[in-house]
C-alpha cells in the first residue's frame, strides 16, 4: 500500500505562542558535554539523560541543577530507558543492562551480530534487540537468556517498540516494512507496508489500538494494527521524522524532524497543536513526564529543553520558539 491511499491531515497556519518553553539547561547553569542520546522521566519526576560517550546524568527540574552523574561506558552507540526510568540498556556487539539510580552495570549479554535497534518492555523484564542481519532477538533480563529469535526483515532493523501491555513487539527494517510480533507465540501477527524511506522510530498508543511510525518520507503514519492498514498520515513535517513520544494518557504525540522542529499533535482529532523551533542542532530524543504536561527534548545541540504546559487539546496551533 502506498501513501496515496491514506489521507494527510490539513495543516493550519501557525500563530505566535511565546510561552511554551519552560527552561533550558545549558551553561546557564548547566548543559550536556556531548550529544544527547536518550531521555527518561522517573516516577518521582526526576529527569535522566544519557549523552555521548555514555554519560548518565540526573537532573532536578525544579532546582534547575544536576544532582549526579555516572560515566557508564564509551563503547556503546545505542541507549534506551525502561518506561519507569529505572533500567537502561546499551548495545553494540553486546547488550548491557544498567541500574539507573545506582549507575551500575547489572548484566552483559553477548550478541551474535551488531545491534542496530533497542527496546525495553515496561517492566524491563524483556529486552528486544534488532540486528544488522535483519533478525530480532528477545532477551529475558532476569535470567540473562534468549527467549526468541524473530526472522522476517531482509535488511537491518531500524526501530523497535513494545506495546504498553507487553504482549506485542513492532519492528521496522531498512526494507521499509514494519512487522508486528505476538510475544506469546513468537509469530508475526501483522505486516505494515507503505513507507518509501527509512523508518527510524516507532511508538504504540497506550491502549494498543494504534501504532505510530516515523519516516524519512516527511510523514508519521498512524496504523490500525488489527486491520494492518494506515488510518492517516501526519505529514506537515520536514523531510526526515526522527523521534517520537506519546503522552501516558495517549492524548498527544510529539514528533521531531530534520527541520530542527518538534511537532505536537492531538491524537483524538489528528490535528497539529504546536510547533517548537529554535534548536541549534538535530533533535534526537523525546520524553513526556507522567502528567503529560512537560516534554523534554535533546539532541546534537547538547542542551536539555523542557516544553509545556500545553493547554486544552482543542487549542489552536502555535509556532513556539526558544527565547533568544
């Protein structure tokens, strides 16, 4: 199925909305020393970040200060947090699991081939690795053993995401195909086709009825997983959509693109709400706080930006810029 079968959303003309940015962590008083690679809000509202080369930081948002840091490893190029922010996975030619609050290594699992994608199930009991040979492996973190090896992609895996209930895994490959796997059987249960370029990020709706895929074809595709068909394309982005995050209640979706902007969408109406601009580099990671009213972003500008509050879901679109 190609993109002409799904209807794109209309994009209203942006207006000015100067109050969207809450804080910027940089050298007034803090900024990261390397490119930001992953973000996560813990249950207590504390923000954790990982930057190149493997530096873990803990931030106090209210006090605008760094609380602690840990240098974990300089060898890995992929990092992913568990949903509760308590476990961190990193990978290259092996998979490492870290205790986030302690900043300590928990386990190391050798890999048969290079890891190109990572995801942790909500309870961090199951970890998925995607590989350069197109395989997807499921790992039991408690017992340090492989549960499944899933084969289907003809090229390397570019993105992975567990459903909120942990029963399904979505995988995207450089073959531009998304496969959905039933984790009770290890069998493929849906094949999603339509993207015509790379798929670097996937995200599930908390209720599990929708899957969102970011593409280097200007669009985020919204999929009905049961019907294995697209619902709509969210296509007001720049050429490459690179990162996704959904609020815990499933009401809003944030998408970062190669235009150094973040687009905020209302998922009930599939209408755009905000466009955040003013970054000095590529935005590579996004995370919502538990209340859904604060969005953290980070990337190659080596700064943590916090956005919000966002107001009612039916508020008009606004073009929001960082203060000069």
